[in-house]
């Protein structure tokens, strides 16, 4: 069953054609990886799924992205509601310069999901537990989130997303600023989370895609070249470009 | 030869740098010498808490409490007006305005900073003062309230430009993170941008206060210069700066009155020093992030 279905989707940054007629169906409760060399459009595609690209001046689109059957580029779509349902974790951990607690509570408050303190407390605890941070920082909830290590900051950013209970989590190279040990642990976390969330991840690291994703999309110069089971992409790709990329001939 | 030029230029630059420090130290030393002599003769507590400023009475009274109250009232009034408007303007310029309007507004605000204070005082005197007198139906429009309004105009450019800097330097990824969680633009501004920019905004306010507290010409023209402790903001007041400017010409060099004015200068210096110090503290904090 597909959760996200992209149909004839194009995106332009002013005059630059960044995504060319993309068609892809992303399955529910799986990890889908998007790979490709820098500038291939994989992050742009990811950022189109929660319309965070709207905040970039000059970005405009055509075509559809349907989530649970609804076109999110429809004029009636409430973008704030969309972004609540489609969470995003960025390349560089970006906790807000406020306390750890307030970081997790932020989404609950702005979306008016909860205003009762005990409900918020409970959700904060649950979210931090889900990212395996709770035991380490439960005594430091009032401390600034910026004092955490990068790995913990990234976990916090994931907790912040989980707190508002999205269906989909988008991750844009979530491990690129982390060391290998932290990367491994974030990957383990993602594997755990896939049972509850549809996860789409952009990665620069092909091994990472091979390790944890179910499906992999290979993109090149704004086009989707191939979208298949991860295993097939890495062992027996049908397109020459994919093979050249995964075997390291370019990129 | 090239080495010599290097050494010469380095020395010149060093002297220029050290000169400004020397000037500050000399000014402070001079203020301190004259002011301190006064404290010794008259008593510092009597000076600061004395309720009457009347240098020509017998015995002469040098209580600067009315002047401190005057300065404080005008400054606080100016802040109450300038801070909300200034910060909102900064927010509008940096977050909301389309590019064309932003550029126009920015240059207008900078132009505002270039208006000489005597012009602000003059314009206030002929427009605002009569308006305040008639509108509030009070005997004179030369009040602390009028002074606050005019000073707010003078503090605003400082507050706007420095706050705008602080708001604009809030990293984009904070905002992106907030949008990605479903926050609206206003929620993002209120909960994240303002919080992240707060040290810079406080520094801006402090520098604005520093400008207002030291301002002389406009307050002298508008606030009525009555050295008494006012009951409300709608009464004339006299500030510390206006007292020094107005009375320095009447004193005899070296007498008590002369020294008292230096002592006021010293008090003013200490206050502005503290305000600027706090501003620096917050500016440093906002840069370290």
C-alpha cells in the first residue's frame, strides 16, 4: 500500500528546473531511501513532501503529491496541518535555543494539540523515551537544548517530531554531522521507528541506504532514474546510471 | 626600507588606538577630580537624596533627586513608547516586509538617526507641546510626557537597527525547524525568533536608553526645566543633562555650583557606563551563539 504517491511532479527554483516529472509511490511503514550525487534533487523532492520548499523564494511546482489520497498541493490544503502530519528532521541538528522540555513541547503548543500541563509532560516523556534519550536527560529537561552533544541534539529533533504524532517522518541526511558510532545508533532508532511511521530518508551514504532502507530511489540531475527494492538497486540495478553510481564510478 | 615603513605605520596605528583610551581616562579623571571634591565638601548622600536643587539660595541646595527623577521619568517614558514600536518595526523590516518596502524603511530609519537633536526639540516645541497642553488640558505642554515622546523618536533608530540585526541573524534553520513542526509564521516569530534574538534586542534597548539618558538639547527645549519632583508625567521636569548645559555658563570656575555640575556629570557617566556595560554583555551573548 502506498502512502505517498507523487504524480508528474515538477519543481522550479525561479527558472531552474530542479525536479523533472517525478513519479514515485512510497510505501507505508517502511524506510525509503533516496540517493544520488549532490544537486540531483533528492533533498528537494523530500522537502516537497512537507512543502517546506514553499518558504524558499521563487520555488514553484506543478503536478501532484498525494498523501493518503489527498493532493497536498491542492489550494485547499492547510500547510500547517500538513507539516504537523509530515514531520521533518534536518541535516544539521537544529534544536531551538530554548530548554529541552520546551523543544519537545513546542509542536504540541503551536498546534494546540495539548495545553494541559500533565498531558504535555506525559508526551514529552513518551517522545524522549521513544528516541532513547529520557534516561540520560530526564534531570536536565530545563537545560538549554544547545548544550547537548550533536547526537543527542539530533535525537531531540526526532523526539520533537514524534511528539506531534505525524504519520510520516522525513529525514534529510540525518547523520551527516554525526560520528560513526552516533550514526549507527540513529540508524537503529530509525529501524525501530519504521514500525509506526512511514520514513523517507535522503542520504549521501550509500551503505546507510543499503543497511536500513526497504526501497531505494536513485536520482540524477532532477530525474528519478530508478526506484526499486534496496537489494535490487545495490545488487542488480536495471539502469546503467544506477549501476555506475552504486559501484562508485561517479558521484 | 619596507620594514621601516611597517614599523612606522604600526606605531601610528598604535598611537591612534591608545589616544582614544587616553581621552576617556582623562575625561573620567577630570570629572572624578572635580566631582569628588564636591562630594567631600557637600556629602554624597545629601547630594543624591537631596530633594531640592537651588544653587542660588542661601545656603545653596544641591540635591539632585529631582534631576534623577526627571531623567528617569523621561527615559522610562521614552522606552515605553520606543521599545514596542522599535522592536515591531525591526520585526516588520526583517521578517515580514517585501524587499522593496524593507529597503525604503531601512533607509528612512537610518535617516531618522541623522536628524540633529535641536531640530527634534524645535519641531517638538512648536507642534507637540501645544498639542499636549490643549489635548490634556494642562497649564503647560512642556512636560516629561512631551519629552518622552520626542526622545522616543531619537531612541528608535538605535533600537530598530540593532534589533533588526539581531533578528536577521537568527539562523534560518531555527525557523525552518519551527515551520516543519506546523508552526505558523507568527508562532515562529513569537516563540523562536524573538527568543533567539532576545540578547541582541536587550542590547539594542540598552543602547537606546544610553542615547536617551545622555540627550540634552531636545529635553532642555521640551521638558520645561522645573527642578522639582513631579507628581505625574504631565508636569515639567528637569533632567541631569539639561541642568549641566543650562547652568554651566552661570557658574564661577571652581566654586561649589561649578563642582556640583561636575558631580552631576560623574553620576551621569556612571549611569551611562552601567547601561552600556549591560548592553555589551548582551551583545557579547548574542554573538556567541
